[in-house]
C-alpha cells in the first residue's frame, strides 16, 4: 500500500525532524562521512525547510504496510 501526502505541515515536520537529527548527530556523522558532507546535508535540509515554509517545495512520503 502506498500513501501520498501533500500536507505542507507534514512536510515541514518531517524535514525539521531530519534537520534536528543531523544536527544532533553532527560529530558522529563527521567521523563517518566527513565534516564537509555533514555540513552539506544540514545546509540542504535548512534550505528545504525554508522552501517548504514558503510553499516552494514539497515532500512526498510513502508508507509501506505488510498486508
């Protein structure tokens, strides 16, 4: 089963959560993939969050359930 959502608030909450996780795990992430890569991820998530809030970006989330 696939579910598609276009609720802007849902997208904002999802991307905000991804950003918070990236910021929380920044040190460990830098150890694993390098500080530059982590900085890129955080910058991209901040940009996506800003664009979502401005209505210039959408997030589609798919949920798979075993039937």
